[in-house]
C-alpha cells in the first residue's frame, strides 16, 4: 500500500481510493493511524510491524494536548479542554470569572510608562505561548492572542 504525503503537513500521509480511506500521522516516535474500517487499520499496522516494532496503545484519547472524539456520523471533534484547565491552574487563573468574549475589539492596548511592569515576564511568555497553541481549536481567541503577543517584550500589569 503506497501513501502520499500531504501538502499541508510533511508528517501526515494519506491513501484514498473508492473503497478505503487511511491516514497516518507520524510525530517523533508516535504514530496515529485512522481509517475507514478496522480491517484496513489492522492491515496497515501489521504491514508496518514488518519494518519496525510497534506498540499498540489502543484507541486515541489524548495527543499533543488535543482530545479527539468521534461523532455518530463518523466525523471528529477536537477539544483542548483539559489543556486549557491545566493552563488556567498553572497561571493561577482557574478561579477567575469567565467572560463571553476574551477582549472587546474596540479595546486599545498601549505601552503606558506609568503602568507597573508585569514582574514575571517568563510566566507571561509561557501563558501567551500556551494560548497560541490553544488557537488550534479555539479560533475565537486568535485576535486576542495576537494582541497580547505584541507586548511580549515588556508586559504591563493593569488592574
């Protein structure tokens, strides 16, 4: 069985015919195989086992901070809820009151020399970097994350 690399990701390979659909994602030493039937997935695993030793870990539950679930019509739903909760706990923001939107688009962030500098710029960078990763599944925060990225050099604390 010959797979083709996708244009969007050099680690993602696909095989589509009238009868079968198979995708293989390779990330360092992890491989995720998805297919149109369990028979074809078993065939791919046994074929790969001829070239290298594989350890089957069962169905996919959590990968790179993404939790996939399958819908009744065969689709996928990707969630980062667990990752977001851990991020909020690590940033000590888990008790903050939720807001319907992360930031009003009319709100202006500025460099104000009279405002106190945020003391832990490493924590700030870590939170912003984690938020960038969250935009994979939560597109509605992309604008907000873009805006706070502009202040990575000297973050300020506003009350």
